[in-house]
C-alpha cells in the first residue's frame, strides 16, 4: 500500500467533517439532555417547527431524518405520549398521517433554542468569518443534496391540496 494514501486530502476532508460533527453532537446532546430531549427528539421538533403548518407527513419526516419509517413511528409515539407532538390523519389516504408539533412541543423548543444557538455560535458559526460561513453552507447543501436527496421532502408542501371533484389529497 502506498504510504502517501493516508495524506490524501479526500481522507483528510472526511476525517475533519466527522470530527467536527462528533464534537458538536456531544455538546448538543448534553444541552438537549438538560431539557429532557434526545438529539433525535430535538431534530424531529425542529424539522416540524420549520415546516409549513408545523407538520410533515410521517414518510417525509423519515426522509428528512436519519430514521427509518418504523424508527420515526417509535419516536413520534414516544413524543406524542409526552405531549410534544400529535398525529393528524390524512382524510383522503388512510395510509398517510402527519406529525404535528403541539403548543407544548413549541414551548419546549423555545426553552432549548437559546442555549442551542449559543453553542452553535461559540463552536460553529462564530469560528468562521461571514465569507467562509457562506461558502461552507453552500458546500454543505451541495453535499446534502447529493448524498441525501430526500432531506427536504415535504418541506414546501404546506398542507394537503383540495380538488373540488375528489376532495383533499395528502
């Protein structure tokens, strides 16, 4: 094996990305735990709160997260029991349902976000000048779209459409 392969900038780039993610994730997880949330629960609440109508179809929520469809179902079940979310059935398709953030879920986010934003500013965005941050965001979006094309699924469809002839569609 060529000993210079370990100096390949591609390996360095992936290694730096993984290390930065691990460091940020550890800081985030500790802060979420202070508020009784897991990282996955925070991600679900945030994705829903940032979506039109504070809701996503369960399948779109799975596509936007690192969870399988069954994994999303388990997380939503738990969060629904905790009063953070509720399910809303799709009137035209019994197989589809929406996860919707409740007032309690939004209130929990309101208590978590100030500390979360401080961590982001201290350990991520505050480390970069505005030009570097813009370039990083552009690059990350390009990478995300290539490796996880479903990451924005459902984020632009605010609600079921209504066809006067056939009724609502999900």
